[in-house]
C-alpha cells in the first residue's frame, strides 16, 4: 500500500512539473516609449500599431480614442485578446482574455509572451518609420 501511494505521489508530482513548464508569468510591455523620427500624431500611432499587428496575423480593432483591441488565433484552438492603450509618448499592451492558454490569473502558456514580444518589436519598427 505504501509503495502504491509513493508511486501515485511520484506520478502526480511529475505531471505537475511537466504542466508547470509550459506556463510562465505574463510579461506585457507597459509604458513603452513611442520612439519616432518625426513628431507623432494619435492617428499615425494608431496606423503603426494596426499595421504591426496585421503583419503578424493579429486582428486589430480600434475601440476608442487611444485604444486598440488585438486578437490572435492559432490553429483555431488557441487565442489571445489584448488591449493596447497609447498616446503620443507611450503605449501599453495588456492581456484581456485567452482561450486554451491555461491562464490562471497570473501565469499563462509561454507562447503568449512570445506572441506579445513579437508584436511589441513590430510596433517599435513601425513607429520608428513615422
């Protein structure tokens, strides 16, 4: 009986460790500087953010002044929804929702951070061309 309990406990710990390897803390860019060659306008920043997202497969939708909602779907099974707030000085990308990314209130599947990091880089590139 003791041997069986040890085996069950070992399997449970192993599965927990394996599952934990796929999640990490959300690392959304906050207050990233809007670095442009020329003085930016809200319209030019919006256009740059939307263009950056669209190039990477995000569906970008302006939802208010200085606010864009982005949705990224992967293989119709996984999805992430973010909100990007911006002004002429900074922008912030913030997690809003997800499907099948194991979000637990703090941690999420590590692929989410990769998607957001790529988006952040693309936004910086687009802003630099303003």
